[in-house]
């Protein structure tokens, strides 16, 4: 505390301890954000949940998974996740969502408090990013440590942080990456600490490569401007600095190579994201209004504000005569070019990895906020005169007046601009005067600190409150009495690996298996494998978000195939129970299944997921036939539908096959309220009727039941749904009520015979292995002696799996209905399969090469230090 007091009362002098200013900045930024959340009543300072959007759907469940891995309380490991999607790779998820070093704090808390360390990820990134920015500003231009600290708070609590970053903790590492890479670039500028700089770049990219790429590009532009302005240095020295940076950046990136090679491979194998279209640049005034603190615009625009102090000084920058004109032009020109690059599609793609992001298209906004903070510091470090500060204040006021009425200009904006701006202006003028009495300096320092602290808190409060008022921004259920009870119920039914316990289709969050435990089908990630999504949908599963969010199996046939013996039932708002179902073993030996019966490599339309098998029986290409193929028995009756009535009803249309449907479809006309397209059919009495039309949007009614469908082609797929039990006379009347004309499969209904399904499951159980065990990313089985045929594992077949029969050579397995299938040859008694992450070995090799390079450079530099220097090392610095 003494160091902070000394720093506040003696600006411009070097503090007694170099860590004092960064620590002060970090505490101020974290404290202001906590105060804002306290005002809002947000967790952990109130009852308002933070688990909104992806924070509740992804980050809290993924951190719960990390807790399980750290404490040994789950199936799987870093390579493979047995809990989600009935078995999916995990390393890409870990490298993307959990590599922020602060994520590991989750292991220090009880599992049911996982939301707290997720909050600490955000809070600690705010603190560390603010502290590092304080250090970096001092390297850009020497000056008062406490003034640098105050401006850095504007960076740590900028609009991007409170609007975008806090809802996606993985992005918050970008707040740290930018000053880290800036410090590394500054070492290049001064031609020193090349190895340490490469390590900083590596840490930045390892923590989150997505935002680190943005930060690296931004600091490359900053370095270019600083080299351009360092006119007093010889061209040769500037080129050497540039060469050092050009070598340092790739070396640092290669240190984090696995994060790139693994995620790139996983991304290529994953379901494509819904096409994101850039709607064009926002209106100019809406863009400029984002510079004003305290508001959150309804028009998509980059979120930019850095607090009233930073805005005032950035506005005064062009008027500060102590700064050379070329310096003012260069820095303002850089900020203007970056701003334009955010709203011009070709450069927007460069900032975001050559793809328009889903959601906000301005995820790189923190880069421009950082540039504004640098500009504000350059203005303040040159001690602007009162008239220059007044000119900046007039510019800010003019901006507020011109942008009046824009959605980003809220009531909080006027309070911060008029109230906070006036106090900040008066304090800066008081500090500028010489000589100034000690009590005047203390009063001005206190006033500036209060403006920054309370202004940042109020801005965080107002922006978060405005965001939380959005209708679709409702919190997810993560940890409460109901979810904990479900988790305990699943734990008591655990039977892995003999069978699965599935926490779906009841949905608390989009990753219930990670949140609650068990081995379910629900899975929401950017890395949902294409093969997994297609396999489960062809089996009758549903999906959302273009297949990037999978649903668990909801019908008895799918559950039996995937070995689900226990599953969660009940509406989200009602009672929840763990039910039982007949389940086949996870691994079965099919004596009658030979290599000829396995799936052939898909080409053309089949590679895109179109089922081209020719099954001559009625409904042979339907989902019910595909389930029967996997079960190895006939358990469904697929009835012929007949339109009821004449005229205005559905008509059968002969069309070409569509993805994974059949060679015909029913065209259903749009129905008005009270009307419906009606069919009649016959099935065996007491069988259970299911319907499957993945892209159908409407209601299906039969036997007194109403089943809703929300299908949208490729975006939202309906699962197989129950319609009730066939009455004693075997007659069915099925009505389709849809708001628009659409198609449904020709064989949309299937009547399941429960007795036949039970017999099929019993037959599969008779083909179970003698012993089955599952490890972190592998599974092994002891089979009956001399087993022949094909071993089928109820896990989606993905690239990376390899299997050994009786300890033989490892071979890639085949596929049977999308599941792992291993031919056993003339007979086998042991089988083992393991998963290897694609892209990991090349990534580790690249990282190893980078480490060897850094070690060689370190040794070389150590040897050179022992030799006398012939020429002094020049030091390049610039305004």
C-alpha cells in the first residue's frame, strides 16, 4: 500500500517496486468489474445466473469435465470423451475451450461450484491483461506509472470485454495475448530477448490461438508503425529488428503447434457451421457511437469504448503539439485503417481466420480498443496542455451530440460522458499546472482514480444489464438441486462399459453428459465429427445448429443399439427420473456378418451422407430399416400410408432421392387452422407407433397424441418420435398440421413390436464378449474362443481409431451402419481398439523442432556473451 501511495503522489518518478503499477491496475480493473456485477446482482455477487448462451451451454459443462479429469471422476481422458456423442475425440475441445491457464483453477473448488472458477477465468484475465498493458504502455513511451495504470483499466474493462468476452471465457485470453505479444515485439524493436519473446508468443497462442492470431496481427501493425517512426535509427538496424520479429513469431507459434494441427484436423472432420453472411458495414454513426462508454447498440457493430478518460485523451491526441505531426498521423492512420478493416469483408475475413464468424462478426474489436488506449497514453505521456485537452473534450461532446438517438447511446452514456468527462478534464488540467501543491496532486489523482474505477463499474453494469434483457439471452440450468439429483441418480445406475447411462434427451444445458455425467449422445461443440452427426441422425437422432449440437437417442431402437440401459426422462420444468431400457452390449460379435456386409467407402453423393443401399422390402431405405440392420432383426412394421378424403390432400410425388431419405416423398400442402393433411394406415395391434421426418415443421396427431416437429433442413433435425400404441383394431389415422407446404418421407411411420425388440436385444446379448474393459481412449475385449464374423462396437467410426485382433498389427476398423466394425478373420479371442488424435504427432514434432531451435539460440547467445563486444548494440525507441 505504501508503494501505491508513493506512486499516486509522485507521478512521473520510477516507483520503488516495478510490480506496483501493474498490480494497482489489475486490482482496480478487477474491482470495478466486480462492483458492476454486484450492482447487477450477478453471480457470484447475487442470484442472477451468468450461465447465458455458450457460457452455460459449453464453458460450464466443459469445466465440469475438466474437474472430472483432474479428480479421476469420469470415463475417458484428454484424447477421447466417452461421455458425449456416444464417444467423440476430446483433445480439440480441450485445446480450444480449456487451455486458458486460469481454467485449471476449477480443480481447487468443489465440482458443484464450477461456475465460480469459470467466473474467475474472466476476472483473472481482466486483471492480468490490465497489468500487462500497463507494462507494455511503459515500453511504448516512458511516463507516469499510475497514469499508465489508469488508462490500462480502460483496456481491461473495454466494451469488448463486458459485451463479448465475459460470455466466452476462452476469448478472454486474447486480452492477455495482445500486451504479451506487444512486449515480445518491443524486445524485437530493441533487438534483445529473442528466446523470451518467442516463449511469450507461444504462451499467447497456446492459451487461445483464435484471439492470439488477432493480437499477433495487431502488434505486427504496431511494430511496423514504431519502426516507421524510429527515423533516428539506421535503416539497417530497423531491418534487423523486423527480421527478428519475422523469425520470433513463427518460432513462438510453432511452440503451440499441437493447438493448431489438432484443431485444424478436427475442424476439417467436423460438421460445417451454418453459413454466416456478412450483412455489410454498420451505419457510420452507429459505429462511432460505440466509442462512447456505457451503452450496447442493437445494430451489430464493433464494441469499442475504453472509458471516458481514454476517450478524452484519444480525442485530444491530434491536438497535442508536443507530438510530432508525423507521429500523430501515423497512429491515427493506423487506428482508422484497423477500424475500416473491421467493416470491409476481405479484411474482416483476415481478422477472423478467413471465415465470417457466427454471431458477432466483430470478435477482434479488442484490438482497436487497445490501439485507442495506446494513442491515449501517447497523448498523456506528452503532458497535453489545457487547451489541447479542451479541444479533445469538445470533440467528445460533439461525438455524443451527433450520435444522440443511436441505440448505443444510453442514459449511462450521458452520465459518464458529462459527469465523468468533466471530472477527468478538471483533474488532468490540475495535474498539468506547475508548480502544484501536494494536496492538489493528491486530490486530482483521487478524482481520476474514482472516475476510472466507478466509471468502469457503471459501464460494465449498464452494458451487461442491456445484454441480459435480450429475449434469447436466458440462463441455462447448470448446478442446482435438480441437476445434482439427476447426477446422483445416473451415478447409482452406472454400468460402464457394459452399458451406457444417458442424461438425455432432457436438456438442462446443451452438454448435459459433461454436466451430469454418464455416457450420452448429447454433444455441443465446434468439433462435432461429421461422421458422428450423420451416423446418429441416420439412426433416428435429432440435432440442432446444423448438426453441431446433437441430441441423445429418444426411441427404444436407437437406445438398444447404442447400449443405453438407463436414461433421464421428464420435462425440464417437471419431475426428473432415471428410466430403464433394454440395451444391447457395447460390443457384440456378429457371426453372420462378413466383410461383404460392411459399409463400402462412400463416394459422390454417398460421401455426403446419402444412403444408396438397395433394400427391396417396403421402407427398406427408411430409418426403421437402418435400425433393423444394426439390430440384426426385424422389429418394425412399416405401413403404407393412404391419403384420407379427396381433393386438397397430400399427393405422392415421385422425386429423386434426397439425403438419407428414400425414393419418394409426400408433398403436404400448407394447412389452415383447424385443417390437416390426413392419412390412414394399418399396423399390428398393441405395437408402438413412431414417426420420423427430420425436416418436418408442424404437428403430427394420432391416437389421441400430438407430437411437435421443429425441423428445418440441415439446421434442425427431428428425432424419431412416439405417437402412441396402436388400438386393438389396428387402424391408424395420422394427421399432419403444418404452416407451410413441405415434404415428409414416404415411409414416415414405423410400428415397433416391443416383444421383437426384446428378442433382438437378447440375441445381441448372447453375442457379447466374455469380458469388456474401457480405458481412457481405448477399449479391449476377451471374446469367446475362436470367434468368427465381425465385432461391432457401438461407437461411431471415426478417423483415428485403430484395432488389433489377437495382438496383431493395428489396422483401421471398418464401418457397419456408421459404427466401428472389425472383421475377426478365421477366428479370434482378443480384440483391442484405441484412438489416436489426428494431427497430434505432427504438432508435437513441430513443437519439438521449435524447442530445439530456442535451445540452440540460447546456447549461442550464452557463448557470445563471454566474448568482448566490438560494437555497442543500438537501442531503437520511438514515440
